[in-house]
C-alpha cells in the first residue's frame, strides 16, 4: 500500500469539504482509478494534508493526471494553494 500526501495552505476548509461532498455524491467528481481510500487532516490554521491510498506506486503515478484535473475543477480560493506532494510506502497499519 502507498500513500500520496498533498499539502495545501489557505483556501476555505468548510467550503472545500462541502463542495467535495456535493460533487462526489452527484457523480461530478470521480476519484482517480485505483484509489482505495482518502482522508484529510487539518491543523485548522489553514494547512491541510490530503492523503490518498493506492495499492502501488504505479497506480499513484497513473492517477496523477486525474489529480491535476481535480485541482482545475476546484478554484484555488476554495482548495488552497498546493505546497507539496509526497509519496510514502505504508509499512505498518493497525486498526483498533
């Protein structure tokens, strides 16, 4: 399992979550192929980590174009400014 972590600063967190939920439920925003799950971490100071999980590094690379399209679909004043992208291998996970 691999995790893609995109870091964003600024934007409107509440509006971003509302818009994402609205577009996902209406079928307007399809997730990238191969994405297993996603989560958002926020420090409520305007910095967020969008973490998506894939089975392989190749699946993340193949999804990159869709991530770019998603960025074009949501205005920067809502999504914030992307400041970084990192990819990690998940080497340990535990569910309670």
